[in-house]
């Protein structure tokens, strides 16, 4: 399925892209994250499993086991703190 992936803040800085459109067979956000990590060092540094990363599907914050759908927009971003 074709999806749009958007990267924000430090994730974008590591990967070097603000967004990309990809074809994926991943069933959910956890599998998509692992697929992206396998694309190389920049992706691994930005999305590694040890990092606290938030995810959104179609502008709704969600968890790892959220299923992907055709033409979805997925966003990866670090947790935001205020003060």
C-alpha cells in the first residue's frame, strides 16, 4: 500500500527528510517503524527502538499496534514537553 510518512523535529534532522511517499507491506505502525529503521543508519538513528517516538495516523496520535491503511499519512515525532 502507498502511504505518506512525515518526520518532525529531531527525527527529521536524523533522517534528512521532512516527508516521503513509500510503498509498504507493513500491517501496523510498529512494523512500519522497523521497516524504516532497516533502510539505513539515518533512519536507525532517528527511529531506533530505544528512542521515545510518538506516532500519528491521519493526524491522530496512536500506538504501535494501530493498523495502516492505503493512502494514510503517518507522522513520527519526539515527545513534546512544555514549560
